């Protein structure tokens, strides 16, 4: 297998900002001078190969516990509008310089040739890495795929890189309105969930006129409060909501969309593909939190916290609501701590009294039983009662029976 290149575009392509200057996070191998079928025959002898990307001349090889992307140099050509209108064709004889030219950014167009032990960097990506600068490899090829314009803000935010003015202008000329909603959501999610300061990338998008071209509601935003809110939300995203990716993403979306007119939220959700993730209703959580969290502020008594936890249970949870309130500048640090002490951040305490308990007292099932159960549960939450006997006391053998 000759002329194998280890492409370092994973240096920016994944991981956090700490990855810059510490070696590649992903290992991507680009093979020159070997036809696709011959490459496949070699790879299957090395380990399990995922052939899903074969149509794009990309294989995923599992080797030594690591997943490695192995590909041929690729020619992309635009055959119709939109991200899906790109036709990819592997070309093992494309050559090193032309293969690098097909990449989006100079920092993603650096490769290492292990056979000659040299860095292949025809577009000076290493110098741009040192300058912490994002620059397009080739304006003509950059604009072929509109998704590249959305990658620029999230790369800039994740690695705190500046954006070359010519690249910013290029992003402003790309028809991002052609992108399908799920691809927009994928890049937006990286921008909101990975950087320590998402506002960095949001500013890049504003300066490149990206967001306003995705939806009219985003063209009307006052972005300064949004910048503050998304950066404030990072502490909860990486703290109290760490390990809860659905709620963490809902929080960041709330911080981004909190100034949007409620009447436009549904269409914004559709455009940004805000639906559900791993069974968690992103849309429901964002709607609930945006409707209730901005009004929350200290003091919030314990009984009110428990009652709020019940209301929030199906809409992301009280932990999410209080985290959003803090991101919006509300005085909710104390209530947030107290909610965790009470154990109601995610779920309220369950009802102590059930219909079975009331039946044992002689009450027949029906609407009256439902009303009484609701009254008892509210009293339990408001007063912090922990013993069902206290709630049942005085009801008698046949409370409110027909």
C-alpha cells in the first residue's frame, strides 16, 4: 500500500480546544495510488470494515480498539442545489496537492506521509494553526458544499480561532438556505455543546449573515443577550447537566432562542430540526423551559420548588428550568442548590397516597377520588409531608364517597 497519508484534519475536526497542538484526535488515512477494490481487499484482512461509506470511497476500519477512517482522494462535483447535491467520486491518482485542495480549510488540509516521513502542507495550514486562523483552501471548492459555511462558526468557537475576512465573506455567499434541517442541527449542536464560549461562533455566524438566512426569526434577534445567555449556560451544561445530553442541549437551545417570538418558535424548531434525541423530547423541554423559566427568581420556598418540580417533570425537569433562569440572569442560584438538596431537580417525590389507600377506607373509584388524590398530592408537596398517615388522618372510613 503505497503513498499512504495520515490526514491531520481531525486536529480541528473533533475534540475540544485542548486538542490543538497535542496531536490528532481522529485518525484519518487517505490512500493514494491504490484502486478502491484493491484497498477493500487489503482492509478486510486487517480487521472489521464498515462499508457504509463505500459509495463515497470511505471505509471505517476497526483496528486495535480504534475506529479509523480510510479513504481515497475524492473529487466532489455539484450536480444540484443543497448539501445532498454533491457527487463524490474516489480518485486514487488525484495527487497530493489536488487532494488537499478539495478540503475546506487549510488547517484541515495537512497530511503526514509515513513512507517519506514528511508533512504534506501545500496550503500552509500549519502556519494557520500557529496563527489560530481559519482560512479557506480554495474559494472555488469551498463553496461547492454549503454545509462548510456552518462548520466555520463551530470550528472557530471550539478552538478560539479567528476567521480570515475572505473566508467570512465566502460564508456569506454560500446558499445555506438549501441545507436540510438535520444537517443544520448537527452543526448547531456542535457549536452549542462543545465550546467553552459558544458566543464566539455565534458572532462569526452573525458577521457572515448565516443565521438570518436560516430563518427570518433569527434575523430579528438582539444578539447581545443571546451571547451572554449561551456563555452563562455553559456552567450548567458542563456541571449539573453533565451526563444528561438531552437536557444539556435543551438548555443551550433555550439560551439561543429565548428572545424568539413564541409565535415563531414552532417554525424555528422545524428549520433547526429540534425534535427529540435518544427518546428525550427536545422540543417539549425547550418549550416548557422558555415558557416558565424566565419568570423564576428567588426566593422560592421549598413547597413551591416541589410543586414546580411536578410541573416541570414532563418538560425537561426543574434542574433545566433553574439553569436557564440563571443563564438569563435571574437570581436562582440559591433555589437551584435547594432543589438539589431536596432531591427534586429531575423528579418530584411520588405521591404518598394512592387510589388503593382510599379504596381501603371505603371510597369508591370515580371523579371524586381523582380530585381528592390531587388535593392530597398538592398538600404533600407544599408542606413537605413524608408520611402517608399524616395525609390520611381524619379522612374517616368513607371520605367523600358517593
